[in-house]
């Protein structure tokens, strides 16, 4: 199947008329080819409000790094989003622990992992990148740094998430592998009007994970990778799988060697599946999203549930990704 056909066969859902800011949902299928555009922002899953926040920056000819940070803030602050920031489902001890990373067009990067009590780990990650000689801070050290930087501390466990945790405790079964339809980590990639490409990734990680578990999102090269001369990639799903193949870095390297973002995402998913074996991989929800420095987008997932949100001057749409298992 050639790439054009693949794109025409996808389902597109138009979300907004960007000029009016009014959100409306209606199906359309006029998108005939993966047309490269700039500026552009893409994010994992159905995240129209995150994209709208990022678009505000991009439309004003702002910096892609500000765009992805502003975009990431939206689910981080949303108590109804149970896999990112405030309202995230806790670990087995009932503690919400957050991971995040951010990268700019020069491959400068910052990340935090296993952070408790701060709603916006993406901004702490950016501060690590911009204000320290390091790339990654974890746990208490990250929290000390956040306090010193003036970030506001607070309780992240909502009543709803606490209730879900107490319910989970009754059986205490950990089944991270099959979560069809689950809205997961947000990875957000933006190319601004000046051609600068940046990315961010933020999550509360797997619900009811072991205390201390860290997934792919804060691991540079696994959950996020950006090379401003080539492209960017981000991941969502079972983080252990992305870490095993350094998924996001793999995709950017494939793009460097001539693959389109779509081809690169497909190759990374196929590599992951070949390492796991098809039987086991069927149970895994893993997806990649990529954006080239020319504004071309690619996405691919293991199972048939992944969708992503794309915003350009023309429109804001939710696009159902192609997948290995149909
Ligand atoms: N992809 C998020 C995580 O595994 O933590």
C-alpha cells in the first residue's frame, strides 16, 4: 500500500474552526496526502485543548518550546485526565508520581522522574534544562530543585483517583499490558513559523505501578527525542517497551537515514513486536508519533486504538492512527 492510500483510508475528525476558536465535531476525509505544513503541532491522543494552547503560541509566531510547554500544561492541570499530572492515578502506595521531559531544536534536554507534589513536571524539566548543568533530576532532588525554583507544591491525588486506587487495592492485580482505548501520556511536538522543532512528554505513568517505577516519558530517546535538523518523535503506552528499543531516538535516526515519519514509526513498532513476539505484543498498547523538520507527520501503533491531534493553520483534527494489529 502506498503512503497516499494509507492516509486517505484513515478517519479524520475535524475539531475546530481555528479562526473562531469554536469547537465542533464532524467527520471528513478530504485529506489526500501527508502534506508538510508549518507551523504545526501534534499531540498523542485526543487533546484538542492542549493543541489549542500550543497553537496560541505558534500562531503568534512564538517559540515551539513555549508551545509544547503550554500544551503540556493543559492535561497536567486537568483533574479528569487520570494519566497525566493532577488527577493522575497513583502507584500501589497511593502516591501520584510524575515523569516528564522536554527537548529543544538544538537537542538540549531536561527531564524529571518520580516527582511528587508538583502539578507541572514539564516546567520543572524545562528548568532543569535551562538552569542546571544536568539533564535529569529524580525524586527528592527534583522536588528540592522545584521548591528552590519557586514551583508551587500541592496535593495531586483527587478524590476520584483515590477511590479508583482503593477499588484496585481490593484485588491488587497489575495488568498494564492491555488498555484498549485508554487515554495515556501526552507527547506533544511542534514546529514553529521559524522552523524550530521542539517536543515535550508528560505522564503520571502506569496506574498502580510499583513505587519508584519510572517509564519511558522522562527517558530521553525513549519517550521523546528531538533533532532540530531532522525530526522529532514521542511515545505513549507501556513505557518498558519503548525503553527496550530506545523508540523515539530510533525513529529520528531512521528519518535521518531517509525514512518518512510514517515509515519510521512503522519500523519502530515492528522492531518492538519482533522482539516481544506477536502473541505477547498483541496485548501491548504502544504508539509512536513523529514530526519531520519539514512538517510531515507519521504515527503507528501496536493495536487499533491510537489517535492523535493535529493542528495547522487550516484545521484542528483528530486522526486515527494505522496499526499493526487491526
Ligand atoms: N508511557 C508512560 C509510561 O509508561 O509511564
